[in-house]
C-alpha cells in the first residue's frame, strides 16, 4: 500500500511503526503552516487598522458598530499581498483560503461568501478601550 500526501502536506511515519504498521500520516508541512499564520496575522492586522481608521473618521459613531465595516476580499488580498511579499516568500494564492478558514475557526474574522467581503470578528483593543471610556464618560456626565 502506498500513501501519498496532497501539496502542502508531508508524510510522517508513526512513532511506534513496525513493518509499516500503523500507517504513516499526512501532516501539514511546517513551512506552509508558518505561511498560513503569517497571512492570517497580516489580514487581521489590516482589518483592525481599517476599522480603527473608520472610527477615527467617524464612519462609525459607536465602537459597538465596528462589525458594520466590511472590506472587499479582493482589496484585502491585494493589500496583504503587497505587504507580505516584502517580508516573507509566501505564495498568497496557495494559502489565502486556508488562512481565512483558520481565521474563521479561531473567531478572528467573518467571511461573507455572498458579498465576497471580510468583517473583523472582535473589537480592536484600542477601540475596546475607547468604547469603555465613551460609556464611562457618558454615564458620569449624564450624556446619552
């Protein structure tokens, strides 16, 4: 019996293998996993920066509305591609889908396949602090 792995995976023998049993397993290649992590980190960082920028420009009034800011997936991909290619040799086309799936699984972003857009899943830290300050000052000053 011959086992072959898909691209981006490598064959790893079982630790207690004897005469080929138990069978080896396909595991993600370490370099590919690193490329996926780099891509996901840059996507999340870019979305956080854009949401913060929208808040500063008053496109969103309340920090809680940060999810109303959507970004076209193609635009995000182009921006990330420009940034990543200068710091790491990443074949973005090969790892893009996996990075977004990982981001969704980890609750970092939301991918809307209908509108082909990306949404940040959680408030950027700077905005979370700012939102807390807004609420506190409103309560103290009696503003609504």
